């Protein structure tokens, strides 16, 4: 990982500090306006609709959220997330009025320091494949483009399959359930641990974790946000992360996990099922298209150590998009 000391600090009045509760309105507005402006939304401030991203990520890990100030005004923010041995950051957004003033580069400083301190096997991000500016910024800090990532969605057509959830696990058995899930994700990628996302969805009341089991052991897991106030937005179920145990039978387990996610969405009274998949996981991508998922947004994954094996291969059946 590139040492933070190697990052040149641009001159100017940009100050980076931890995000505080009182910054949430400004950070949320900037995130929406930045994405809305870049993507050409007629009213940029309406981007993401009823979805909440800034507030949910701040509540999940306030110590890993930062803002940038320019002349005393908040002009940007960024969030870092740790999934055990894997980390990612985003969204990193800056107010359009401050674009090309080095704000994004300054926000990268605490991100790099944090990722370095976590001692990760791999780190990554999601960005726009058609933007040389975005790709160039992250390359400057040692992140390199890999495969396309598609954010897909399909209508919820009915109760497709059975499912169990983490919220149904008795309180006294939850610690053991988390250990069992960790065993599954560790098989996908050594050290991968989704406990942070599972507990954040549960404690904030913004979703639940779908569990696919056989003889009491987890074969699949999917952290699902649901509805307004979550990262899904109104009427939607968003699979923030999903994976099945690798090896023989993984394709069938993946199909059953998708059934379980749609069942969860239907039981929650939601209309759309949203899920991202990296195209390096080619069979998983093809299976989702075959089931009626259609691409709504295309990004590109960038990795800090592109030479290190990750979970973006045809042998992996993983859902995420790192937005």
C-alpha cells in the first residue's frame, strides 16, 4: 500500500476532519448534487430518491467518515468500510462548486491511512468507467481498474423460495451464527467478514440478512437493505452483499440464494430487487441476466493490489458493487 507520506498535499484552504452529526445534512446534499450533476439528472438534488447512504454509513462507523472544508464550508465527504480482510471506500463526493480544487485528493489522505492501518489483504472501490478524471484520481493513489461492475434490478414477481433471516436467530445464538457465517465468507476470501454489515442493518432497522442453510450450516448469506431510509430506497430491496459457499454445487446454491432474496423482498412488500455483480464472476453475472435482472448502472472496480487474488473470478458467486 502506498505510504500516506508519499501523497502530495495541494496548496489551498482545504481542511479534512472527521464527519460529525451536524455535518450530515450538508454531506447528504453534496453527495446527491455531485452524483446528480455528473449523471445529468435534471434536478441533481433528487438523486438517490428516498435512499439514505450518508446517514446509514455514518451510523455504522462514524470513526471512518470524513468531511472536507473549504474556507470553513463543508464541500465533500468520504466513508471507509472494512469487511475483515477486505476494505473499500465511497462514496467520495465533492460539491460541484469545488471540483478541480484538489478536494478529492485531500479526502483520500485519511482513507489511505485507514486502509493501511487495517492491514488488509485487498482493498477496492467502485467508480465510473467512462470518466478519465475519476479513474486518474484513484490511479494516482495506487488503485488500478479491473472488471466492470453492473448494478442490476428486476421486478419482484412473487415469493420465489423459502428463506431464514438473522433477525429470527435467538439472541443467545447470534454470536454462534456470526461465527458460522464468518466460516462461509472466509472460504470465499480468506479473512472476509461481514459482521459489520449484518449488525449495521439489524441495529439501524434498515434491513436484514438472508440465510441459506443446509442441515443447520450456512451455505449462503445476503445482507439486504429494504425500503426508504436504507440504501435501497422506496419500494426496493438492495442486496448489499451476498455470497455462497464455493466449490462443487456453488451455482445451484447461488440460484437458491437469489430465490431467497426475492422471497425476502416479496415478504417485505417491496417491488424491485437490486443487486450488483462484478463481471469477473462471469457465471454469476450470466445467471442473474437469465433470471431477468437488467443493468441500470455500469461501474468499474479498482483494486489497490491488482496482482493479489480476490473474489472476482468465474469460480466466485458473490453479489456486491462497492458503491
